[in-house]
């Protein structure tokens, strides 16, 4: 017995995910260009671990593993987690992060489609809280440029990382962290738009621009709707403009907020995780506005340089309530 | 320019039409099979009452069963012949149940009963409606709602549903191309009956030939041809109403409450045939399409087993399934012995794909593709969660019964979830719960009444006894008591003696 409809559009979950990979590839290449193969090694290691954890969890839960491994969602989760943490991180950091994301945040909550919290952000938040020094020390671009593509040795960086005391030699805080510390130390006397050792188009902002391009591709392909990313970006622009109007010496302007940190990545790739974000249009807009405000509040007043992860996790809790109160009108009512 | 020209409803999908495979040849004319099997119930409402018996000879167009209630219409002999038997036979219904059918063996003379033209313009409305009822007029779009009920409301605008939005189906398209005049006459008559000032024919822009024919032959300035975009399900009553009038009404509401009535192409052609030629509904156009050598449309006698048409088209090799209706809303038929009914617009042959593609059912990831395509503007993913977890009250909050089961959500679901099946399940659970609730209410009422009655009878009896006692005079009472005493004494004495 078959039941209608008997025809079906060919799109499947894995088809959607393959577009997401396609949107992420350019930024990966730019990343390697500036920082070497370290990130690729991390990705290969992290994704392999993630798939392994996924497989084990599915086996334990007595679920046929094949379709779940092929749908690509595990790979996207691990990918987003890995590119959120410094590429100089040692293997055990990656192990803890991936374990937290796949086993704790995803499978303990019921697996694909049932998790309340964004798995990648849970993995990231656990790492950030547990190992704050490591998580805010990012590798320095050695400006080798194209040579980075030749230096395959970097691929195995994750197994050679020195102890924390030696890290400073090859890593530094992110620009966002630098600016924040700088603003904190020189609150009264300097123009915040002209920091020492800082260019607007640094490697990280260029990577962010490539995320933006990838996001536009997803929008164009209708993989994601505009509501979440565009609302978040507009909120960040408006709110940071407002703050820097109040006190330009204390608060960064919108350009710095967008080009540094994870707003762009978050807007297009993290907020848009359908499982953990609202399904209604109005709900999406409310969700994104609140994430923007919380992120900037953490950045401006909190103890961490960036706040996307915490904002996303915090707002995940509210999704059912937001959906309940943003139900659209049914045809004819 | 009409301001509504750019209107389009929310959602909908654009599946591959596959319409041209069955429109290459004209509609094939009727051929008479060796046996016609007519299900007694072919419409919404009560089955009509049989007025012939086994062995009777009937003429073409003769009534075989007469309406048994207001919501019931007649059944007629599609050709002349003998009533062989009246027995159970599979009918085209998703339940796959058997129902009472009339087996008519044609004598191949195809002899008409005396036909008479009905002068509807000089008849009273009730008489016209009675003609529709007696002659078996029902909605031929698939719902088979008795036409005389729909025609009884007075409205402003008649809307003709010529959208035919489901893929593969072409019966209305072909009928419009070939029976244009008859159709336009039907529109005219229906407008007269309904008292409508104008008619709008809503037709999808993929039916260019039918549109050209209509535009060429339409002389009536009151009939407007409105071309609507090809988006499934534009042919849904409420969606079509919105497309042609801009009016959004909910599922439970009726277009006639707002001055509109919607008729299907096939229904209007039947109306014309009835009033112009005096012919009851004995045939309809059916599309036979899908995995056939030569798909085609047929002017099919009601009651013809579909195997005759399938053989005529030539079924391709391999396992196949027979679907009645289109690929979006159709249902499976158990075999090809099932016969054509008034509701059968299309028979679709689907090849069994032994090598299924990526069709494993995955969890819902709330991607809300279903929300984007839902023409009723529902939240299919929420309805799915609530149906799955049996939170039926919640499904009502989310307006489950506004779901038209068009299948758009299932069509786009990247996780291959059979969403519509969940909604059907939830709806039937709610309905049966309601029915059992009603039954419980009735039982409770009965019980309460029984207790009340017992109580009443008890008091009445007590009253009666008291009255009787009061009526008996004292002397007589004494005498009675003495008699009783004597009887007791006697009995006691007997006992002692023993």
C-alpha cells in the first residue's frame, strides 16, 4: 500500500548539506593561505572523530547508522566547531570539543532533529569556559602566503603543540581581543578606530568576508532564508553604531564588530541551524535581534572577547516560546 | 486590467506536469464492455434506493436507483441491457472495501430511453433542482457532492474550476478543447440556475489550446476567462477562489456565503447534456496515463472496468501500481476490475521502482520547507510533531482541519517524512474520538433518563398503591385481614399435624 503523494522532489538533507560545504570551501582555502595547513589537519581529525562518535552513538541507540552518516549534518557540526577554535589547538582540545558537540549536545538530547542547543556552539562554549587561555590564543599569520600551501608539515600541528607557556611564540590574541584589551587599558585618550598593529583588512576579516560570500551563496540557492542572517547583521550594525555614538572611546564601531569575531560566521552558518532556531519568520527575526544584542553586550561589557556562542545557546532555550507567540495566520483566518 | 492578475497564493509547488503524454490524441469514444458494474453509492450522502431487480431489461439512460434522501442522487443505466445481479464488488475507495453494485450486461444495441429536452427557463427552481437530483448530477472534480445542493444557493459569481493543477491529469483540459460549446452552454445554464451575474473560468496557463478554444468560442460577455499561474494546488476550491476573487476563506466556510459558487468543468458539461439533450450522467472523461504505451483520455461509460482502457492503452512490462487520481492526492486501487465512477478523473499507472532511491525516512530537522509550500499557511512540521506524539488537542490549535491534504509538504520534505499520512491519522483519531464522545454522551443521557424514569415509576407506583388503599372501605379491609389471618392459622395447623 502506498499513500499519496507518490512523487517527490529530489532534494534531501544531504543535498542541503553539500551546498553548505560548498559555501565553506573558499574560506577554508583563504584560511590555509594565511595560516597554513594546521586548520586542515584539525578538520580531518575533528570530522573523523565526529563521525566515529556519531556512529558509536547510533549503534548504542540501536539505529541504522548509514543514512545518518551520509546526511552530512555531523560533518557540518564538526566543521563549524573546528573553524571556531584556534587552529593551533592540540588534539585533545579537539577531542573534548567534538565529544561535547556530538555526544552531549546532540545524541544525549535525542540525536538529529531533537537537540535543543546548537551542538557546535555547546562544544565551543565548553572549551572556552574550560580552557580560556588556549581558546583565545590564535596563531599568527606568518604571511607566507602561497607558501602555506606547500608546507604540508603544518597538517600535523595538532599533535606537536607545545605547552601553554611556549604558545605565545606562535600565537596571539585575536584582533577582537586585542581591541578589547586596548580599549580597556586606554579608555580615555585614544581614537578607537586607529589601533596600533591593526589593519581593517587583516587575515581574519578577509576570512569573515569569505564567510559573507558563502552566506550569500546559500541565500541565493535558497538553502537559508534571509531572516536570520540579515536581521543579525542589521542588529549588530545598529546597536554598535548606537553604542559608539554614546562613547566612541569605549565602544567599537560597526565595521570592527562585523569584520572581527564570529558575527558573519554565526549569522549565515550557526544561527541558521534549523533544528535549534525558530521556524516562524517573525520568530527568526526576534531570535536574531536578541542574539545580536546579547553578543554585543558580552563584547562590550562581558569578560569574553566574543559572545556569539553564549548568545546562541541562551537564545536556543527560548525557541519554543518564541515560536508559540509568533505563529502566523492560517489561510482564511 | 484586473487588479488581481498578479495574485498568487502562499506556497504551492511546481512539479513536472507530464500532461502532454495524454493529450496527443483526441478523447477516445465510448466502447461498451461485456459487463458494466455500477456502484450504488457514487456520491457524498446516502446511497440511492434500487428500483430495478435482477433480470430486468433496462434502456440506456433509465433510472436504476432513485434518490433516497435530500443528499442523494439517482443512478442510471449507461447502456441498454439486462440487470444480471446485484452483488458486492470492490469500489474505488482508499478503504478498499466492497460495496453493493449493479451488474448490467449490455445487449450492445445501446438503445436510449425516450429523451426529452428540459425547458429549464420556464421551470421553477425547485423543479430544476429536482431534475439535477433525479438525473444523478454530482461534482465531477472528485468530491462528488450532489450538484442540486450547491445549485440551490443564490450567488453573484459562478467560478469554474478549470485549473486541473495535478500533474498527469488532462480530462478537463481535453474536454474543454473538444466540448467547448457544450461547456459554455453548461456555464450559461448554471448561471441561470444560480442567478449569477457573471462567471469566471479559472484556468492554468499551461492549457494554451483550451484557452484559445474558449476565447474563440465564448460569445457571452458575462463569462470571463481568467488565466492563473500553473502552481499546484491552484485547483483547490479555496485557493482558486482566492486567485480569481482575492477572497481568503477558511476550510469550514463555504464560498456561497460570500456570493460565489465553484463548479467543475465536467459537472458543467453534464449539466448541459441534461438540459439540452435530456441525458442523465452515464459517462465521463477519464485520463488513463503514466507508465502506458499510449496514454489517452476516454469518454468512459460509468461502470466500465478500468482493465478495458488499460488494455487499450497497453501497459508496459513490469510491476506496476494503479493509482486513482493524480500523483499528489490519488490513492491506490487494488486491481483493474474496479470500474469507472462519477468521481474518477484519472487512472495513473505507476511503475514499481525496485531500486528505491534515497527514500529512508529521517528525523524532522525543522527546516520548514513544508511551511514555505503549505497553501493553507499551516505549520506542517508542528502538526507532524503533535500528530506523532498524539497531542491531538494541539493539532486543533494549529488548525489541523484546515489541511487540504494536497501533499505539498510531503513532496518537498528533505527527510522523506510522509507528513500527509500523519495528518490523515490524526484527523481520523480525532473524528473517532468525537464520535465515541458523542456516543458516550448519548449513553449517559439515556442512563440518566433511565434512572429518572425508574425513580418516577417508583413514586408513581407508591402513589397508586396509596390511592388504592385509600379507596378500599374499612369494613372490606377488616374482612380481608381476617381472611388472611384465617389462612395463616390454617397453614400453621396443617404444619402441626404433620
